[in-house]
């Protein structure tokens, strides 16, 4: 387009930013940001918001905030994007501060803003603030919104208030898949495995088709509550009955289900037979179970070897293995690992 001397506009610029974000083209995105600055397109809030979202996806939270502060006119989408970035990132308290700034500018929030705020409350463990937002949402007229209700169910269940989560669920005239999944997940994280499976069965009876996300909630509930037979049954039904191919999160649930009660060898065999390549999460689950059961050390050694091959700079795996060695009085191995960790630390300098 540029070679053809075609005149560019804000829509084309914005879409190009979005494309670089989806394609994870960091270098292009940075260079294109320079072009935007030189061309004056940052004056358009839609372009600035797209840049913010690009940097958020690249993990550059501070850069996103810099662009946000440079916007002359911040619309609801820009405010919500910044709040969402903080809520999902390392600084959830900043999401709440940004919301207060948004209110001071008389910008009215929408349901997406509220969901991001609830994520921040959940990360901070702030029940009182969550309740305050709930009251604000009801006052704003969003009380029967399924999207928001799901976020409130997640929040209350995380704080152990499963009855309140269930009450919110029951108030919904129309329950979508997200709401069902939130309640199933809530029961599971509170140790109510039977209730989680009953809820899933009720969902199926209502004609709601499951997806891969709701199966993560189901399998996680089975794992957390020790329902091994039920877990295997639903895992096998995913593809056979519902045509859903299991993904890494589903395999991670099954590894946790097997290893949670000390069946580490069976879990390792399951990992070796997986049709997909195990990632750090899968091996991390196994290592955590080796640590909690204090057995067997040879499996822990193998798992650490796999983790190190996937993430060579992360020395925390060696620390866990060192603790296991120490519990068995293998002090020479403890010293060997300490030297290895020290050497890796020096190589970073």
C-alpha cells in the first residue's frame, strides 16, 4: 500500500497493530510503534488502545501504561484494557487504582471493566472490595448479566463461599456454558467433587453441550476430590462421546489425579504414553507430587532433568530435588546441586 502511495488511515494502522500482536511479531510491533509516532497516528485513541493491547500481549505492562498516559482522550475501551492488563498481570492493585482514576474522570464502566476488577479482587484476596463491586454492579443494572454473574461465582467460590455462588447461579434465568463451568469449578476447588459432577450432569440434561474448558473444570474437580474412576470415565468420554480432543490442560489434570495420592509411577507412565509432548506444567505437577509424597527419588531426578531441558535458566527445580536429597541424608548430592546452581547463577552475570 505504501509503495502504491495509497493514503493510510487510522483503521489500517490499527488493524496492522492488531495483526502484529496476533502474529507475536515483537520487532515489527516496536518498529511500527515508531512509525505511528512519526506519522501522528497516536492522536487516535483506537490506535493507542491497539498499541496498549499489543504491549500487554508482549508482557510489556509498563510500556502499555506509558501509551495509556499519553492518550489525550481515553475512552471506555482504553480504560478497560488498562484495568484488564493490571488485573491479569503482576500488579492487580493497580487495576483498582486505575478504576478510581476512571471514576474521577466520570467515565462509566461496563461489564468487561467489572469482570477485570473482580479478577483483581480475586488475585488480591479482597472479599470486601469484591462485595463493594457487587453492590455497584447491581446498582448499575447488571445484576442478571450471565457474563458478570460467572465472574462473581468465581470470586465467591475462591473465598469458600460456595452457597453464595450457587445462589447467584440459581438467580440466572438463562444459564450459559460459562456459568455452568464456573459453578463446577467452584465446587471442585472447595472439595465438593460429588456436587461438581452432579452440576455437570444437570448441565448435560439441560441440553448444554460441553467444550474443552468445562472438561478442565470437571477433571480438576475429580482430581482435587480423589474421584479417580469418575475422572477416567469423563476423560475417555471427551473424544469418544463429545468429539473433544484432550489438550495439555486435560492431561495435566489426569497426571494430578494419578499422582495426588502417591501413584507417581503410574502418572509417569501416563505422561510417557501421551500423544502430545508434555510441557513444563505437566512435569511440574509430577515434581510437586514427588515432593509432597517424598517418593520415589529416581522419578524426581528424571522429572527435574526434563524440566531443566525445557527451562535451563530456572534453578528452582534443583532446590526441590536438593530438599528431597536432604530428607534422605544424601548430603553429597545436596552439595553437588548447590555447586551446579551457583555455577548457573554465575553464568548469567
